[in-house]
C-alpha cells in the first residue's frame, strides 16, 4: 500500500529526542519546551509562542483568549477540519459559516462579507491544503471592525502571504504538529501572539492555573494542555529542516501538475500560486469533475494499493446535535462541491517520481472505470 503520507523522521530528530530522554527533560515544564517555543516565535515572527498538547487545544485556548462567550457569533469557513467547529461550540458560541474560493479552496474577504453582521465577535481564518486565506485583507477588516482574528495555520507551516509568514496574522495564531504536518511532534500544537497579556494568560490556562508564588491556590478551573519535553525535542529538530520538507513537496506538487495536465477535463488540480503565495502542497488535492463517483474512485484506488483521503466534509453538513449548531446561510455551494468530490493522494519522501506516475495513471483509470 502506498500510504497517503509518512512523517519524515531523520537521524538528527532521533538524536534530539534521545538527548532529551537521556537528560530526563521529559515533562511539560522542562527546558526542552522553552527551547522549542523560542524557535517557534522566531520562525513565525511572533513575540510569544506557547506550546500545547495538540492543535485542537490550541483552538480552544485561542477562543478563550478572544473572550468568546455564550451566544457570541464566530465566522468560520465551512470547508475546514471539524476541530474548528468543535472549539466554537464548546465555548457556547454560534458558528457563522462562510464559503471558500472555488480555485484556492480558501476563504476570502468576499466570502466573509457575505455572512458578516455587526454582532460578529471573532473570525477564525483557516489556511487550507497548502495555500492561504486572503490574510492581509481579512486582518485589515478585523482591525477596522474591532473583531478578534484567530489565524489557524495548522496546515501552513512555512507558508507566506504577500511576503509575510502565516502564523503572524491576527490577534492569535494556532498551530498543529500532528504527524502529517511540515513540523511534527506526533501530536502537539501552539498558540502564537504579540500581546503579553494574552501570553501570560495562556501560560496559566495550559497549566491548571498554577501560580509559582501560591503553588496550590487556584483562581480558575483551567485544563492541563502541556506539551511534553520529548515532543518538544522532536519539534526543535524538525523546525530546522522545514525548508527541505517544503522544497521536496513543492517539487512533487509540480510533478503531479504536469502528469495531470492532459486530464484537466476529468480533475481540477490545485493552484500553483494564489494571492502571491506559492503552493507548498501540504497535501495534493484534486476535485473530480464527474460528480458523485469520488467514493467509488477511492475504493478502486485502495484495491490498487493506493491510499487516499477525502476532502473535509463541510461543517454545515455535519451530523451535530447542538443548540448553537444552526446553518443560517445556504450559499455554501463551493464547500459542498469540493467536500463531496475532492480527495488527496500520496505525498512525501516515501514516494518518487515513478510512483507518482503510477498513482496518476491509476487515478485516471479509476475515474474512467466508474463513469458508468
């Protein structure tokens, strides 16, 4: 089976983890964690970085930092991971779903304006599948309207928008270090900001509201969101080779583009560039132009030894039973189209050009065999 992704763990990564283990720096308060956080803030051009146990927790923390309360409205793209919706609903807020661009699969200011109302308290801006949301324009709009902007950069490590690093937009940015990310710690995440007040609050929120001056006296019922020292050691090593990972995946993406070029009548391939950002191909996604055969195509590919993943299922179509889960806008056609007809295929250092050619051949065969 050609797996859809395999993490790149180098010898240097293993040595970094071993050294942390050997020095017993394994807890969430070890020096390895601070070392990783310092590398993160420098790389993403932020003043502060706080690691947490995963990207979903980072979103929970970010919404609490935004002081989102029961009934507050938060704009979020419908085409994104369920973690975004879960975080909004968990804090009692009401999600307001916006659509995404047909070509980039990311949210734009135009998408936001279609669903905006004066009572919106925050926008959760997500960068998806290797390209970016319209970050500058959305940030400027939020500043103008005094809206708290959370930037989810889980899939945009190393990506830029108009020359500016993703992860540096808005009041708060969140990261995930899941196994398939450009920087991975297996599980893990981070919250980035330029505001000291938010930084200090996050330090207490991720650590049970501990106060070193009054160690076991607590004013708030916060969770334990700490990242472990061994994970941090892996992250510190991983961040050193992120450019190598991006370069390799970009080359793979361009190879796929060329291989699919004569089949544009069957598949929509990802943009090479959008809003001045070159695609990093975090994943290589395609949208099938023949409708309603995506799942059959994926099954055919699996039978041919090729693992795939479906695109995100739109948030407004989820089977959620929650009083705040209401779809107020029906103009979400792009999210529905790509969510129902999109999939992504294997990417990473575990495949070569020969395997890419084989994969494309089998994708086209699978589409044609399932047309009737």
